[in-house]
C-alpha cells in the first residue's frame, strides 16, 4: 500500500512538469537596488522595496535598539500579555501618519485581511469586490457568509448595477485594492466613495502598493482626497515601508472593534520588538526625509518613458509598478533570461496570474536606483527585447 501522503509527491511533480513550481533565487545580503542574487551582483527590479527602506540605517538601528531594550520576542498575543509600549506607540504613529483617528497593527497584511474582513460582514450582508483584488482579500472574503458580488475590474457602472440590485437589508461593504499589483493601475477611489455614499456601503481599501508611494507616501486616500470617506484603510509594512506587518486605519470604533474581533490578531503572537520599532522608524523616515518618495517618482517616470521609447507597451500603469508587455509566456521567459544574463533581476508574470496573451516582465521601481542603474537596465531591456522578438 502506498503511503497516505504519496499524493503530495504526485501533485508536486505535476507542478514541476507544468513549469509552475517556485524555485526562488537566493539573496545573499540585504534587499537593495544593487544586491547579490545566487552569487552574482544584480540590479534589483522586482522587489517591493519601493523606498529602499529595508536596509535604511535608521530602521536597522531602531530594530537593534528594540532588541536590546525589549528582547527578541513579545511573549504572547496582544490581548493577553504581548502588548508592549512599542506596539501602542506604533499604532498611534500609524494613525497620525494616515491622518486618521486610530489604527491597529497586525502581524502581516494577510492577517489583517483574513482577520478583519470576516468581522465586517456576515450572513444576510453584501460584499462588493473587484475581480482583480489580491488573494488575501479573496481568502478574507471566503471566511464570511456574506453574499459576494464581484464587479469587473474598476468598472464603476458594473459596481453601481450590483449595488442597485442588492437587497437593501443588511450591511454592505465595498473592497478594493488601492493599486493593482499586476498592472500598476489605481482604483478610482473618489468614484467608489461617491457610490458608497449613495448606496449606504462601507468602504475598505487594501493599499499595500499605495502606502509609501501615493499621496506623498500617505496612500491612495490622500491621493484621491477622500481619506476621511474611506471607512477602513488597510495596508502593509512589507512593501514600501520596508519591514513587515499589516495595518488598518480609520475611526476609534474601527480600531477598538478590530482589536477585539479579528481572530488572526487575537489568536496569533504579536510582532517582535525589532519589527515594531523598525516600522515606527519607517514612518519617521518618510516624514523627515521626503526625498525617498520624490526619487521613487522621478525614477518611475524616467523608466516608464524609457521603456515606451524603446517600443514597449507599459499597459495602464500609473504607479511604480511598470509592466513591460511581452505577449506570450515564452517571450516573457526569454526576456527575463536575457535580462538575467545582463545582471538585471526582473521576473516574468505569466498565466494564470495574468491572461495567456498578456505575459509580461513586471518592473517594480525603487527610490534607491540611480540614473546610471536605470540606463543599464533600459539597455538590457533593449537588447533582450530584440533577442526575445518583442521589439
Ligand atoms: C502584499 C499584499 C498583501 C499582503 O501583505 P503582507 O503584509 O505581505 O502580508 C495584501 N494585499 C495586497 C494587495 C498585497 O499586495
């Protein structure tokens, strides 16, 4: 008789056969614009380290100091004995940074979505969610018994139809990514808030790729000038903020309710001192060193224009996520290999993450890249794009 776990081997081999298994490269040192990957110096074009804060001296010093003063771990979950002054201070700092009344800090952004969404709506309620929302939202939605209404990507007519048709009883919640991570386009949050007002819905934005980037770093709410209308501004410290952790900002009631109800928060150990202190330092750096956000946008404009001048289609991107469209998966994979040969690290995104004919190299810009780095990368995109038959 075969072992009861034999299926794992079979399923894994099927992934390998379909070329869908992950074999991640190994970073030997910090995540930085120039980093060492699999033993080679490379230009990093695919991390979420938009502001180049993950290796910033102030974040590192804050983490080290917190280990000395508070230790390596927090000892418990927040509601029991793992609630340190560092966590309380960070939450106050998040609220101030986001210009909201209060905030809650989760261990990760995933934990925020999986823990909070199911506490906002339930049986008899209605959820309205963009078809391209992130997987952690999808998992949060799966944990609710609310009726799901999935609207076509950024289609406000489609959203309004669904809002109009939904029965008026129960709560309503509209959830959207702020910045969509495959195309680098933004949700029309001003229009979403207007519809929410008209149809009595709560609004929830997942601004994982917008915080630290849009609205002088404060996120998509500020960018669209609707920060007071969004009921729940969720985000992450794992991207532009350079550390790890999730957040939800909004009213006092929201923070208190989320603290008392989110199961991923109540039942999972709180973040360690080093992480929490580094997150606080990240917000301080963004406030006190505005050059990082400025540089990020200068680099973004320069690189996007450069790709377009080479003849690349960069889709609907209006943010530092810049897709270089390739067409077939084969072309995207060839281009990625050509870039790697030239020490430029940027990975292909292919089906099922995007449509079969919309394979691409997704560039994530960073404030830490210098103009000469961008020119090296553009040169590699030119030569590689010709070899791959894209240009
Ligand atoms: C990365 C990401 C998350 C998860 O955030 P983590 O803090 O890394 O768990 C959630 N939502 C979106 C849109 C993301 O891009």
